C-alpha cells in the first residue's frame, strides 16, 4: 500500500514538472556592429512582414544608446481584451536596443513570460493561441538575428501567475488607482491632453484605445533626469531596456498603473534587495508622474 502511494506521488510530481518549465524573461536576438537606426529599421520590417503592427518607438532615458520598438498583433489584442483585470497591458510587446561602444545588442521581452504574469485570470483556455503568438515573434526575429540567448532570470508558469517579489510585496492584482473620471471618454481626453503637454515630464510612446470595450493603454516615457528612466535604468540594468516604457491603463472610468514594486521586480527578476533599495523612491516617483497625467 505504501509503495503504491509512493509511486502515485512520484508520478504526480513527474507529471507536474512537465508543466513547470522555466521561462526566461528576455532573449538576446543579435549582437552586431550595425547602427541603432539600422537595427531598429530591420526589426520593424521583420515584425511588419510577419503580421505584427508597430505602434511606437522611443529612446529611453533620452539616450541615443538605448531604443525600444513597441508592437502588437490583432490576435493578441483580441485575447488581451478578454482578460478583464487589466489584460490589455499585455497587448503590447517590446524589442530593446542597446548600443555599447560599437556593438548594438537587440533583445526582446519573452512574450509567454509576460502573458503568464499579466493574464492572472488563468491562461489555460488561451495558452495554445498565446504560445503560437510567442512562437511567431521568435520566428520573425530570426530575420534579425539567430542568437536567441535567454537572459535576465527565469520563472515558471505557476510563479508567474501569482508573482510577487517578496513577502508583503504587491501582486499584479494590487494595481494602484490614480483617478476615477466621470466617464471613459473624459479619461481618454484628459490623459491625451496631458501627454501632449508633457505633464510629469513624460512622453507618449504608444496609445491603444478600444472604445467599444472602454479600455485604453498608453506607453509612457519617463523623462525626468533625477527620478525617471535616466536615474533608475543605470542602477537596475539597462540590458533590460525592453521592459520600457511604463504603462497607464484606463478601464471604464478608472485610470491605474501596476505598482512599481511589482512591475520593476517582474521585469528584473534577478534584482537583489540591495539594488532594489537603491531605487527605493522610484515606485513612488513613477506613480507621481502618472498621476499628473490624470489631473
């Protein structure tokens, strides 16, 4: 009897391990001597030719040595909107560029890593479709570079679905509400106007507005030299530049952001507490900048 129970448990653990594959946060796609402009142009062409839509690009920290291309796909947008708890945040994927001397490194956020983390309602019903989108991105990037080298830390599906950095740290579901407007339309108009005016020393990188669903997402560059990207990226590591830009989401009439203690930790999963303490004020600084966009 004991032997039967032991074998059953062993089989169960073996079965579970099949579905506990670690996912890397990022992939290094290419390392070459091409220029930033050429690398970004080749990447955008490869994505477009594979059916993806370029929705924005910028230079984080206002540095010509850093770049990001933001993109989406109609299938991904449809799936993302089906997840009611801020699922639209995962509708945008990103490719990062870093010029180090003569070398340009091109990297990408691993789509499936992001999907597991952001689709907290459970990805099981859409997992096959999401994996297909992720594979499509990887295939598209074969036209840019063939390194496909994982870096930046790994987490498995189960941990990503309920990710938090440490005990007492926030989860995805602990989003920080910024403001409740009288209507969705008022919220869209206010945020658009404030981004155009650059309030909070910000810049709009991309915008996705789904009026029928009353959902909108903006990618926001943080330009303040003392507490924005120029401050925190060099400390926590600008190899992870594909983590940027930060997002603000409007659902119905409520604007919110993911808490910095969640979002930064998720995109820098190997971050030590010692390094995190060096940017202790950053989550609050980000929230303050985003709040100005809702005034």
